[in-house]
C-alpha cells in the first residue's frame, strides 16, 4: 500500500504560506530628507511609496525564521515533518554555512536537506521549481521554500537611482506531496551575457573587499529585458499545461516596479485587477517579493482554493522563470 501511495502521489502542492517584514518602514518622505529626490518623483516612476528596512543586527535568517513559523502554522505542520529547506537569497547571513542550514537549526528541523539558491529576484521561482521536483518525486515529503533578503545592505544610500527601489522581507511556503496537481510546472532560464546590466561586483579575497559592494544597474536595459522575458515565460508555462491567459485567476509577479508590472499585464492581455501588487508598500524585495505577494493575497482572501495562479520572476544574471500552480 505504501508503494502504491508513493506512485500515486507524484505532484506537490503548497499547503501554507507565511511572510515577515521588518518593523521599520522607510517612507519616500524620509528619503527625500537624505537624498535629492521627492515622493512624486519616486511614485511616478516606480509606484513605490515606502519600503521596510531590517534593523541593525537583523539577519536574513531572522526574517526567514519568522516567515517559516507563519507558513508552518498555516499549513498545520511541525518541524518534525519538514525534511527539506530551500532558501532563495542574495544576502546570506555569512559566506558559509548556508542560510538554509542556519534556519534549519533555529527551526529545530533535524533531518533532510537544506541549501541556498542564488538567482537574485528570480530566486524563489528557482527554489520552488527545485523543491517541487524533489517533493513530487518522493525524495522528500515536506519542504519549506523561502525567499528572504536584507537587500538594503547592498545599496548605496546616496544613489537615488537605486536606493529608492529596494526593501527587506521574507516569504515562505510549505510544500507537500499531493495526488493531484498543485504545481503544474516550473520553467527556468538564464542569460549570463546580460550580467553587467544588474550586479553587485564585489566579494571577499584574502580578507579584503574586492570590487564594488553596492548595486549597479542599467535601468533601461533591465526594463527592456524584464518586460520581454516575463511575457515569454508566462506563455511558456501556460502552453506547457494546455492553459490560456483567460484561465488564470491571479498573476503574482516579481514586484520590480509598477511600470514593469503594468507593461507585463498589458502584453499578456490581463487586467491589473488580476495582478497581485505589493510594490507600493514593500518596494522590490528581490527573492522575497513573489512569496510575500502570494502570502498577502492568500491571507486577505483574494486567492481562493482551486484557483489558477501564475508566478513570474526576473532578476540579475539575467535570470527569469515561471511557475503555474493550482491554489
């Protein structure tokens, strides 16, 4: 019977979501007292009104821990049931060990695998796709998939082009095996030749900082790439599962800025009323943005069980991807 169950349960499904935002919210009005900018300038170009910033000493694993507790509570699972942790982050607590291993210890999870994924703003899409394969195959039974960032620490707060865009936060989902499709498919892409348009060209060598530790971005090049690849990978996911955009109940995209969200929805022929947006109050939280938005729309009742949800991500690398799932 156990063997038969294993054969039949060849899908994975999200059974709980959770999120966490640092207590401190930084408004555009506060930023305009520090740099040459204005609330009107920021909102008109990005749609961002405020963003959350981690406290001194508050680490990526701290944010991830809180998000995981809430996701586990929503799913009704304990640490004893979890046997896989995948953390998507660009801002790990330390070089090693992984943030996932630090999170595993803090949660009291004592078995299975734990590892980090680095695909920047597409990180959660990559992590969820990997975890889906591991859970659906039967290799693991219950996964925590997390996107968590303290991206504010990669910013030059004197650079008004970039510092207004980003924020900190974490989102998590619990993934379990299912007899029926929860996740239909995940589609992952990268083009390393585009690395120079969005990067933090810094590192540590022989105990010394090498390169620029702050974010560098060619905003126009990123915009052109993002709106092209997001539409492409959306159609890829739908075509793979025999669906059309008309079947989609909710689009949950990476919260880069409102211009990219509006253009993507327009290219897909999807009304903005079907697009989950959190960018106004959270900014771009990199790998955390998709699970943060997914949790927000789940908890406020917009996303209902059985609805078709399309997740999209694009980030430095450049990387991009999509996941089509049934809530």
